[in-house]
């Protein structure tokens, strides 16, 4: 039977280990997806339609059961593109550079939400379709951090950091945007192109190199 001293020691060790795990920043690989506004969701799925949650994500976001087809101005399409919720003020389509070879379009690399001057795209749902002049981007690499961990690294919202990953293909990413919010869990988001090029997968650990 463990002594009181051993129980206290084990509890301290467990607390420290949990804290270390919370401070670890992991990779989250983001496949192509769509965010919708209320107006556009109504047009695609029907008036007042509510998305059905499939998988919970950080910050109250979720992957929905619903998927759509995206169609470029060149009439090239990709089916079964996942919708993410909740609904946003503006609709946004996020794809990878590899997707552009099939769609024959050239969206800019942007932070989420910066849609002025972005590429056009049509979106087709079960009840209708829409065409948006500015909605399609390739998302920039970015890191989600809670305020406590941002303070630990000495960074703030929208700062840029370098990131090192040690896999079968060791790599360093430069000028990765930091995004800070109390609802975030530590995670760096990259698209499937970056993940495949560096042999990365969701859950792999990164090292932040502050400047």
C-alpha cells in the first residue's frame, strides 16, 4: 500500500505530465471544406436548414454531415466537399494547391476570412446552387493557441513564427500566423499538400521557434 508521501508525489507527477500535454502543439491536417452563411445555406439546403454535427472541432466549430459540390468558372468540379459549422457571416471555400489543378483556378493564399480579391466559385447543394465572385482561398499555415500558451511563447494574435517538424522528412515552416483565443486548443493547421510533402499527420507534434 502506497504511503501518503508516495501518493502526493504521484499526484504531483501526474499534474505536471498533464500540464506538459496541454502545452504541446499538435498538427491538424485540414482537407478541402466550405463555410456557409445563413443566406447561402438556405439556398443550398432549404429555408431555415440546420447543419447536422458529425465531428466536434475546436472553438465551437464542427464538421457537418452535409457535403456540397464546388464548381470552378471552368466548369471543373469536386464532389463531396465537407461543410463546416457553425454558419458564418460570409461563405468561404478552402482548397489545396493540388485541387486547383483539377479545378483549373488560381485562388490566393490567405488567412481565413480575407476574401476580397479571392477566387470565384459555384457551390451546388441538394436544393439549389449559388455563385460567389469572391470566396475561394488556399488557407495560410496558422497556429491556434489559448492565451496562456501564447504568453508562454511570448507571442500575440497575428504574430508570425517559424515552426520545426521532425518526421521522416524534417521540415521548417516560415512565417506561420499565430491566432490566439480563449476557446482554442493548441494546434497548427496545414492543408493536405503540406502534410503529404512532409510526411505529417494529424496529431504529430511541432516545435515553435519564436523570433
